[in-house]
DNA sequence: GGCCAACCGGAGATGTGACTCCGCATACCG
DNA sequence: CGGTATGCGGAGTCACATCTCCGGTTGGCC
C-alpha cells in the first residue's frame, strides 16, 4: 500500500508522477486498443487473457498497467468520453440553429454502435475523476436542448432527462441488434426525434426529475459491477 | 440419454409424460417462484444457490427439475410469455378502436419493469417449443398496428419492427433505471408513442426489415448465452 | 402396513476467469 | 559501458458458480 511515491498509481489515466518508460507507455496504448476491440466484439465479460494476447503482452503487463479489469474498462470509457465530448463541442458549435441536439444524439448513437459492450459504464456511475467531463457533456446537451426548443425544433415540455432516456434507449437497442442489424438504431432514433418535435397533444406522463441525469453522473459505485 | 420413457425430460415445461409426484410438483412451483423473485432482484447472473435456498430446497432438487440454469431461465420466461400473451389478447379485444397497440405496449413495459433481469431472453432467441406463442404475440401486435394505422392513431410508414424496437428500447431503459426511478419508462414510452403518431414529416431512415422480428422469434441459439 | 420407485439434501467434482509472483530482460542515467 | 530501477512474461493461485453423486427419505399403490 501507499505506493504514491512511485511512478504513478495509474489505473485510470496516465498521470505523470514520472513518465512511463517508453516500452511501458507503448504497451499501455496497445492494451487500450486491444481492449477496445475485444470489448466491442464480445461484450463486457470478455476474458482478460484474450485482451493481453491480442495486445501481444503478458498478463503481468496488463495488470501492472491496470490494477484491475474494472480499471481497464474505466480507462477505456474515459478515453471514449473524451472523444465524444470533443466531437460534441464541435457539432454544437457548427449547428447553432437548433439542429445540434439531433446531430449530437446521432453521433452518440454511432459511438454506441461501434463499441457496444464496453459502454454500459459510460452512462452509468463513474469514478470521480471523470465527473467534470461527464457534467460538461450533459450541460452541453442541456444547452442544445434549450436551443432546439427556442428554435421550435423540439417541444417545450421536454427535459434533459428525456434526452438521457433517449440515449439509454439507443444503448438497449444496439446491445440487442448490433450483431444482426447494426444500423436499426438510426431508425429508432428517427422515431424518438419525431416524438421530440412540437405537437398539440401533451405528453401524458410527467417528466423524470433531472436528478436522474445527475445521479448517473455522480453515483459513487457502479450498480451493475456490484451485482456481479 | 434417451430418457424419453421416464416421467418427462422436463427442462422447459411441465409436460405430463407421467404427472410429477405431489412434493416434486410443489417444489417445481416453489423453485419457479423463487427464481422469479431472485432474478428480478439481482439480474440474470444471480447465483443458483440463492434460488434453491429461497425455495427451501437443495441443489439436487433444483437440478433434477431443471437440468440447467438456462433451462430454469427459459421455463420462467415461457411462463411470463404466457401471461403476457393472454393479457395481450384481452387488451386487443377490449380496444378495437386503434388504441390497442398503446395499451399492449404499456402492459409489456410494466412486465419488463417488474422483472427486469430475467427477461432479456423473452425478446431474444428461444427454444422452438415457445415459437408458436411468440409468433402469436407478434402477429397480434401486427394486427394492432394495422388497426391503429387504419384508425389514424399511428403514422402509415411505421412497421412491425419499429414496434419491436420500441420494446427493446423500453427494456434498455428499465435495465438501467429500475433501481433508482422505476417509472421513467412510462415517460419514454410517451415520447415513442408521440413519435408513432401521424405527421407531415417523413421518417428519414428506412424501416428495418421485418426479418428482424422473425429472427428474434426463430434464432436457434441465444446469442448472449453463447457469449458467456 | 409394506414395498419400491421416485424424490430429497448437500457435500464435492469440475471448470472458468480474475489476479499474483518471481526470475529474467531492457531502457535510461552517469 | 556498467548499474539499477523499471518493466516483462506466463505459469500458478485463489475464489466462485455451475453441475453431479449417492446415501437416506417419502409418497402412492396393493
């Protein structure tokens, strides 16, 4: 314990207490890339051995870089979150006309589709490190929602948690159909977006509390990983 | 092998080759009920021991009644399917005005919500025994869809696979939110139903092939269970 | 009541997958 | 170029979950 004096407790992100040796850094990348592939193909319960093998390293290396399988998963989803966040910023800027929400949701869908399996975690609980980025993503989406409502693209009684539910919905569909029909999520997103548009008929059920979104951002321990 | 002469290979349904002894039949029921509870609470990867314990029987009994954990899961989802099918028939009859689709989807949502965890299987591949019931459910939904379209409740370019996607969508949401906000699926269903209603703007993405639904009914082996 | 097939319990056998340990190799510093 | 901290591989450990086996028990029929 208390190895905070060494090169870095690592585990989630490359924090430069001292930079990793060249080969070590390279292997870290290789591992992340392999994990990315394997999790996308097999799903979250892919074997750790397969990942190490595909990265061309031994088990020891994997576990020195990521102290636990969970940490690997987390590091990976953090990386993806960065990508998503960056692209979301771009899209938000390029579509200030109220279409931004639609664009970002479509992008998120495509990310889910290409990494189905390793992304459950992205929309669930997370270690505190990532909180700020996650919060930024949601506040960005909140802004886009407001813009879309202002521009008359989206009905006024929609809330951020409805957007959150839309994402969960896409994840569920991707999970079940990625193998046999990898593009159907787009169709369903069209249906949801149609449901988002203004209408004279009110939504019958009251909106969920936005705490739903914030809980997803801040919950201390992953529900699902506890159940295993 | 070839024990077809005995009281019944069992495993999926109580098929009376010879009726089970009273205590055996009772234990079978107890096991199903316990499995129902435990799977609903913990999810699909709940331990078998917990189920046996809660049913008040030993492991041996469990495995004599259901030759495999998978068989237990299947028997359970078959039972639930029966319930759903029966209620769906009633609802379809009671709402011949085009509102039937909405009613049945709401009912399915509530079933998903009360048994999140043991129901993945219901909407996935299944052993051939259940095929006819599954097919009936979908043809029933197809009828309701047509009725709803005829009555102007639902847009004309909607297909059965869109209904299927709606169900998958609900499942995804229930899976992630059952713990902290067990009713939000209703809100999302409202959004989907709003998207189902007629509109002057066409859905941008083409509908999925209805083979998607039929594949879900007839696929020989469960994808997910193969991945484990 | 007596007999036997059917049934019961629960302690292991078996298999799987996460994680560790340690002798050897390699990059970096002077 | 030599010394050492850092990193590497992969066989072995450990924990856990599913499934089997068998000595003892029980329900149902004569």
